[in-house]
C-alpha cells in the first residue's frame, strides 16, 4: 500500500533535519516505559510466535492517520502490537481496554496481501532492472518513488527473506533474495535532479529485467 510512512521522494514537507551522531553515548530509550514496547513486540513475535515483524509493520501502517501522526515512535509500536494481540486472539479488545484503564484505539482491518511471483533466474551484478510499477493494495516494502524506475544491480544478498507483501498479512511467504539497486537521480526525478545516485534494497519479486 502507499503506506503513511512511505514519504521518500514526496515533496512539500520541507528540508529533512539531519544531525550526525556524536561519539557520546545516546540512550536508545528516552522515557522509562519505552523499553516495554520492544518487550511486547518480541513476546508476540518470538516467545509466543503469533505474528511476524512484517505483520507489525503493517499493523502500524493501518493505524488511523490522526493517531499515527500524533503518536511518538514507541507509541506506534505499542498500538500495532496490541492490535495484533487482539487480532490473533491472545486477548480481547475489552480485556485490553480494562488493562489500559480506558479506550484503546486499534489498527484498521487489513486485506489479504499478495503472494510472491513465480521463481525466476536470479539477477546478476551489473544487470539493468525495472521496478514493478503497480499499486499494491496492502503491505509492501517497495518504496513508491522507485516504482516503474530503472536501476542497476550492485549486490545480491546471500540470505533469502520472506516476501513482505505476503508475510505482512500472515500468509505463507516465499523466501527471496534481496538486491542493492542503484538509481541515478535523473532516472528518479528527471534531468534537473542533482548528479547523485540512490541505492535501495529491493526483494527479487519487485524487479524485472530491463
């Protein structure tokens, strides 16, 4: 889906603030409760094995936009994880709200997702490829700004990973290699773009030979 987080290449949001990390220690968590977000996540994904990480990503994508933008990072993880606990039957919405001491908004319902494409010969370093241009009505990790664009394979990973468009919906997911694909700035944003390049990690199922 054109997820609420997929803002790469989107105009109108102003300059992205960037600050290089210093050598000084920076705490991962800034509030005493924030570590509980990851604790709940790994309890469900690892200990209980009732959902996978792509399902959590999609649950966060399914939050109401007003809730998403009003929530800090770890709040979104808590809301997405809690939504999956209810959807998977670990606890009921009523039990969740009793524990929370009031109303607890859940993610919106999800669709079915889509399976991986049929297995094809792998791409090789140097191959020119085209990213699929179709709209995906569900979870995907194919950034909108590279869809339909041409790039060059720089590297193929040695490990295969579940296809996100299926895994994010709890469907059996074929394992696919991922590729580092380099795009020229002009191929993404036209001839007036800076003379630069962007490298994007993409699953094999998102690519076709150019």
